[in-house]
C-alpha cells in the first residue's frame, strides 16, 4: 500500500487527498494474529507546507480479539488521528515532532496502519464487564452454563472450614 508523493515533493500539487478503503487481512503483534473485520478507512490529506510534507488523517478499522476471561471473540474498533511530518530519511527526523520516514517518494501506508493498531489496541479486553469467565477446574463457560465444580473455595479449602469451626465454637 504505497502512496506516491512525487507530485507533492515536486510541488506540482500542494495537497494530496487521502480518501480510500484498503483491505488488510491480518495484523501480527506480540505473537498474536489479529484478523480484521472491516476495511481500513483512511481519510485526510498530505500537505506540502513550505517544503515539509505533513500528514493529517484519520484511520479507522475493526479487529477480532478474544475476551481475556472467557476467550469469546470480540470485535474491537480501532480509530485514531495520525498527524506527522514525512521525512526522507532517519537523519531528517524532527525533534519534538512526530515524524514518519518515507521510502524515496513512496510512503508505505501499511506501516502507518500497523503503528496505529499498536498504539491503540487495548491490552486486555472483556466481552462484557460482568463476564464470569471460565471455570478453573472444568473450563466451562460460566456465562452460558453452571458447572458442577465447587467454585466457592470457602467451602472446599479445608483451612477455611477449620476456621469456620473455630468461629462457631467461640
Ligand atoms: Zn468474556
Ligand atoms: Zn467447573
């Protein structure tokens, strides 16, 4: 997904409108493979401001992740505004400014989308704030069924029952 910047660099145009939807199947991050459930929508522009290229756009898409408690798949919406100067090589990276390095007169938008994902993906998601998760012993999904395990440790842990007796006798 390369954006050609040559017209902007040569100042044949001042503004390059970005208005497209792009299909990406997966994004890999931290050993996990996230499947996208929507196209990646990009809206904004790159402007040549006195010889400096400036990107200002909105990026929006959804991915599937799994609930950290019950492992059910949940759709997560990712959206962010990306504002950064585009420079031709690492040496030109501006201090105190967000910069993106382009490859000659080509800008690799896939990198920008992947970075947007990394910066915005929640660390842990839950399908519902009241998700009961999976039973520690039998793995049953406690949102859907009641299992026969004694989940209430107060009753199964012998140390607790002794304590209970203690209070009873007191
Ligand atoms: Zn859940
Ligand atoms: Zn169980």
